[in-house]
C-alpha cells in the first residue's frame, strides 16, 4: 500500500484504514453494504469471538454482487452513513 502524502509533501501521520469483507447487500444505487468480521479474544474467557460490523461502501459503477469479497478503504463522508470506498474486488461470487 502506498503511503499517502499531503499537499505539502509530508507523509500523513494516520493512514486511512483498509478492511476486507463480504458484500451482503447491493440493492441501493451506488452503495453496497459490506460485512467485516473481526476476531477478538474475550477478556475473561480467552475464547475467540467473531464480531461483525456493517460498512456502507460507495460503488460508483454498481458492479458489486452479493457474496463478492472486497477490500475497502476509509474516505471522507459521502452521505449520512457512507464513509468507505471500494479499493478492489478480491473474489467474485459464484
């Protein structure tokens, strides 16, 4: 991943977050919903727990389908809930 720079040329101190997930909905225009699964250890029981978060992703060309594996990147707010954009499609749904 290339390191982002500002207009003055210095490196940005906090690069944008990148996540990988699965498309769970594409019924909106130019928007898809991506489910991202995080595996965390439970503080008391030390068991691995899966936590799922849904991200609203900007899909300019409406080419994502349910089941696609995608990589998304944080961006400026595009609407009330949309804060992510598609970087690339890792795997198409069958």
